């Protein structure tokens, strides 16, 4: 279980986190989504106790981060952003080293490393020096290290960075298979990734939480403000005037596609949804020549960009 | 404790993985051998190694920082500190483990010089007592230098800055404390001595304060911390200066010579094991290790 309340972090005069709330119950994968520099890593570092928040509190697995840092360190597996590993050690030695820090017995370590070698696909590299490994392989070693002591809470900072599509799929399956028993918090800036892996998402931008919900909820919100694109040969000004008068239409924009055709973009009101039938009827009544009528379904990406743009406009 | 030994063990392993190890060992053995041949190993000489030891003590000023500079700076630079600091390893265990590991590396550097005993044994009957005490002294001096090195390494992610800072601190406790009593002692009347000690010590205050400010700013990147550290240092130094300069210049001279590392070492080289010397080295090393723990903790809380 992860619970953070009102986390605020100042770096000198720069406000990196502004009253961030996070909640991840057990058995869930929480995705922490945001553009680069939004404050994702800062938040994760505060949760793991690597650095303190200026104010606010965080509780991991029932332990307050600032009061009981060692209990927190024992209950988390953490993959930092840059996947720091000792280049001079072999993969097996690196895992044994951190197993020893967690006071695992030699036989425990061996059993666990054998298991993780299998789960994380380390068979081919387990005896190789880490300095020789590719980014993707290092990432897998880092993941194995985060799961080494079988912690109840796993915190992963960009776990799929540097992986190829096949490896990303493997990591996603690994995370999903762990999800029932653990609390997993992962940060990413790749939306499709978050959508497929996570049970709930928190979107952060410029140190502030801008949206929270399941991927479906967020998509529904995105869809609510959908757009309809129409290509017509009719006079753009009269089309705009006619359409703007419709109650379901919030905004109409146009740009000419070529000499004859014009692309009209119609933003509907949040309640209206898909109004293509109504538009087709209007076009027929007005005798407009129409060659395309398309409903642009709001994607999570659209919502993400919209949420972040909205935030930026507000603060500007 | 278990974590301390784990860290020490890995440090020793990593030392021999890095090229620094071989440069350090080769350099040390070469210099030691040169001194041994030039000053000890010749016909008519007494079969003892104290001249060698007195020379080696100066070589350590460069050897120890070369071993210690990467200890924590490298972890800070590559980011591995983030994994360590979020694993259940305390800062004290980390610092102690790093220091013990460095001490083991240093012991490996000293080891080849034991061959000199073999050469002396071949041609003469050396007295092993002073040789043993000389080595004990070398280990104690090395332990103190490495503790200073761990502290400097915890301040910065730049290994070169760590090296230079270590050498600087060591020079303060060897060269500076050696010349200062001489300057003060040359005055006859206590009034004149007091004036000289005032004038000798006064320029040290801005120098030290500037050094503290620069190191604090480099290490913390925090203006408020730098300001606080600088002001505290300034006030402490002025207070100390006034305290020392007013009563007697000879007090200052005595303190300086007490703080001189070489003074404590020469007894060992001569074959005298004085408990007060051992207390000096152990407590000074402990102090710098404590500073290093504080430096690590301050890194976490900013």
C-alpha cells in the first residue's frame, strides 16, 4: 500500500512538487504519467526515502517514510530512473550483493536468483559483467534487483525505458503477473504502456496532479469532448454560420484542403457525443456536397495532451 | 555490521578491478624500493628500516587519497548511491564499510614491501621489533589518511576534487602544523610571540572560511547551507583565534605540534609504541569518519 498526502518539494526557489496526493492500494498497478521533468522521479525518490519532501507525508506498507525509513527500505523494491548498477560486477554478483544487504541467507539468495533469472530472462547474461550489457539487459537486471527480496511494494521509475517492443511486452506481462499480490507504482511517459499495464493512472504535470482515474475513465472523459471532421465543397463561411447555430456544437474551425474542398472541424459540447447523423441531415437540407464525415474518438493521448495544455494555459 | 563487511568486501574487489589499484601499487613499491636501496640497503648500514619508514610517510600523502578518492564520489557520480541509500544499509555502515575496504586495499599496497625484511634477513640480523612498530605506524597513518579521504569523497561526486581536498587536509596536519610552531617559537618574549601568532593565524581565517564556503557550495549546491556553514566556521575560527592568541603563543605551538601527524608517527618508526599516539590516530580517524557520516546524512536531507 502506498499513500502520499500533499507532497511538496522545493529545490531552492524552484517548486518541483505542489501538493501531490497519491494512493495505490494493494493488488493494484498505479501508473504515474507525465512529460519529462514533471516531477515523477522526485515523487518516487520521496516515496522511497531517498530524499525528503519539503512538506507532506508518505506512508508505505503502513510505515511513515520519515519516521521509519528502514522499515520502508525493507518493504520496497526500487528501480531508479537510470538503472544504476556496478559495472565491474557480474549480474549474479550484483544480485547477491543486494540480497546480502537485505540479510537473505545464501540458500535464499540462490533460490531467488534462480527464480528471477527465469522470470526476467537473465539466463544468457547471468554470468556476464554488467559493464558489457546493453541498456535493455541492464534494465532487466534492475527489475530483478527490485524484486529480489520479494517486497510487498515495488516502485519502478520508467521500467521500460530502453527496451525493445518484445522486451516491453515481457516486462508488462511480468508486472501484470505480480499485480495480484503486490502494490506496484510505475512511472512512464509512454501512454500506450500505461494504458495496458496499469489499473489506475495519475497524470502529473509541472509538479501538479492534473488527472486521476482508471484508463477507461480517462478515455471516457477524453471522448466526451470529441471532434467531428467534415470535408465539404460548400462555402466555408455559410457552413460555419449554419453549424455554429446548432445547439450540440461548441466550436467550428475551417481550413481549405485544396481549391475546392474545405476541412471543417466541429468540436461538440461535452454532452452531445457523436452528432454525425444530425450533421448529415443538415448537409442534406442545405444541399452541401460532402465527401467525408469522420468522428475523431478521443484517445488517452488526446486527453493527456489536453490535460497538460489546459494546465499550462491556466498557469500562463 | 554484516552490511559493513559486505561493503568492505565489494570495495576490495572493485579496487583490484580498477586500473588505479595497479598504478598505486606499482608506484608505491617503486618509490619504496628506491628509498630502500638508496638509504637502507647498503654495506655498513644498520639493518633497520626507520629511514625508509620516515620517507614513506610522505609518499602516503599521495597514495592514500588515490585509494580513497573513488569510494563515495563514484557512487554519487554513477547514481548507484540511490540503490544503496534505498536498501536497508545505514549511512554509518556504508561509511565504515568503505573505510575498512579502503584499509584492506591499502594493506595490499603495503604487502609487497615486506620483501625488504627478507633481503635484510639474507645479509644481516635485523631487529624485528622496530620494523613491526614501523608497519603498525604506517597502518595507523594510512587509516587516518583514508578516513580523511572517505570524508572528502562523501563531499563531492568529482573524484579529482575528492583527491585534492584529501591532500589539502593532510597537508594542513603535516606541513602546516610542522612550520607553525617554528614561526611562533622563534619569538622570545611572550608578548612578541603573541603578536606573531596573531599575525600568523589571522590570514588563516579568511583562507579557511573561503575553503569551507567553496567546499560547502560544491558539495551541497544549497545557498542557505553554505551561508550557515560559512558563518559558523567564521565565528568559531575568530573565537578560537582570540582564545589562542591572547593567553600564550606557546599554547598554540603546543596544539599545532600535537596535531602534527608526523610527530606522532616518528615514534613508531623508531620502534616506540606510545599509547597516546595510538589514541591520537584512532580518535582522529573516528572523527573524520563521523564527519563523513554527517556529510552523507546532509546529502539525504536537502
